[in-house]
């Protein structure tokens, strides 16, 4: 038997033959593989209807947050109560995260950037929408109980990315306004189904079928299993709280007492329903913080007489047993458009003091100012009006934290990144394009951390933004 010597068979083949084999391999194997790879990349970045995703094999540990009287703690089930971590919040709103996460590629990269930048500013909680009801390519709930899986996967992505950055989410479940469907869409669905429903959107709070629609939606959200992590939303510690509705109000001309009774009954029922499905997460209302007609503070603290006639009442609504913390909004520029900056700052100071006092002495619950918004103007010295009002808010929260009072945090409205201008409003801005405001936000994060330095969860995946900057 003749033995062929050499390292490989190709060493013994004629050069032309070897070149032919190599060319044949490229034509039949390499080029088709490259073509498939390029096509996959194209589809991923341009179509994105079912983006290529990979399961998350490991996630950083996070503890659930609980309310302990007037402040929050990060729960460690292996530690006694006195050793639980106290948690005061500096956070922000970016309502658009789910919308941008529907499509793969650049859109999702903007979401990742926003969460990364939030963590770099020391922010710990982000409030965002977990709803989009009705028609449109990015609608989550197309009709009652019918969902767009592609949009649901966008919300999955938001949650996974938030946890990756050590950020916790407040997820709002429906809008009072008609933006992204809101309660008006629920009323239309009931009308289209042939139910005898008033044309007023206030039917949302009272009609049995509409309430069933909402409950079915809530159940679908809470029982959702994340397509990326495999974790049910009800078991996800990166979710800080469920918000029943963004800014519940009534629109009819009925007496304020009738409106308040309807809203109160709805909040009681829905808070209990959420708790029946999920005992691990906090629940809040989503109030603006207005006092009703039955409270003496209505005329003293509200921004105007109109605020007491909207069907909500801060004390009554927040006192519901299954509501874990009170929520308040603050928009002096919007609520008092004709007042000067000095008057707006005085109002804001009184507004914050009143609600923190109520949290301490009446409700015995934490209070978060979940939307703090102001217009961006600058005076002759270049000092932004936004900074004046934000500094007022931050000083109040810092003092509350030092005294372990009920003022548990503030969330600025709202932060953007480059390329999401379609979600902008008069109060939105890119923080790093506003250096003075950026420094103010970071300073507040670091001041709160300095109080509870031993209580803050270590972020192994993220550089500590306060390293060397603690006051």
C-alpha cells in the first residue's frame, strides 16, 4: 500500500486542484453563511417586528421594596427588621420606554442609554407607562384582553434593562387622559360591544363591564412571564410598584362629593384586586395630590379652587388600606401660569410641607412626589427656573430623609435622550445638555446616599456615580 506523506491530503494535491476546492467551499458554504448573517442583521435593525432575542442566563440580585410605616425598606428576608435597608428615592420619569422598546436596533439602544444615564446620575427609580390601549402599531392592548405580543416583549426588555442597571420601575396601568388610549378607550370599547354606557369617560369608574376590562388587563400584566428572563412580573424585584392610574380625575359636572365617592369606590376595589394577585409589590394611586372639598386644606394648599372639584382627594384616596404609599405631582408653572417665580416657589414649599406632614401624622405612609415638572427658562444670569423649583423640592426631600420623615423621594418629569423628541413636552429635557440641572440631580442622589450609605445596595455592574462626591 502506498503511503502518502505530508501534513494533509491537500499537501499532495496539485495547486490548481486545491484552489478549486477552496473556491468551491467559498461558493457553497462561506458566502451563503455570510448572506444569511447579513440578512439577519438587516431584519433585526430595520424590521424588528420579532427581534432576535436571547434568554437572560443571569441577573443581579435585587430585594423587593416594602413600606415600613412612613419610609421604605429594601427587604432582606434573612435579616431582622432593624437591619433592613432604608430607601429614600431620587428618580425620574421617562414614560416612553415601552414605546421605544417595541422595535429593535436604535430604538432599544435609546432605552438602554436612558437607563444607563439614569444610573450614572445616581437615580434609583424610574416611572413609566405599562399601557397603550387601542389602535396603532405600538398598542399593547388592541381590544379588551387582546394583546400585541411584540409590544409586550418591548415591556419585557424595559424591565430586564432596568434590573441590569439597578433601577426599579413604577409601572402605571392606565391613563386618565386620552393619550395612549386611557379611560376614554375603555368607554369606547364598552359602547362598541353594545353596553349601555354613558358618553362621559367617568363611566370608567362605575360601569361593571369596564371595570372587568380593567381587571382583565391588570391580571394579564401581573401574570406575564418575561420572554427574556423567564420571571413573572409579579415576582420581579425590579418593579418597585404598580400605579392604578395616571392622574385620576373626573370630567363631568356632577357635584364633587358624588365624583369623589365614585373614584374612592373604584380605588378601593382595584387596589384590593391588585393585592389579591400580587402581595410582593407596592401599590399606589397615581394622584396629583389635590385636596377635596371636605378637607380644610382645600383652599389653603391647593393651587386654585378648581383643584377641589376634580373627584380626587389626597387624604381619602391615599388612606385606602391596600394603598402602600401616597403619590403627589407638582407643576407650579402649569397650575399657576400667571404667578411669578417667587410665588411659585412659595407655593411649592407649602405644597411639599403639607403632604409630608400628612404622610407623617395622618396617613402614616411614605409620600413620593412622582412627577415634579417645571418649564425650562433662564434669567439674565443663566440660572434656569427649573433649577430653582427643583432645588426647592430636593431640599425638602433631603431634610425629610435626614429626619426619617414621610417625604420619601421625588421623580423629575421628564428625562429624554437624543432621538426621542416625539415624546417631548414643555417639561422634558436631556439632562446632560443642561449642566446645572444635571449637577443638581447628581448632588441630590449623592446626598441621599450619604445618609444611608450602608443601606444602599452595591451595584457591582455599575460604577458608583457618587464615588468621591459624597458631601
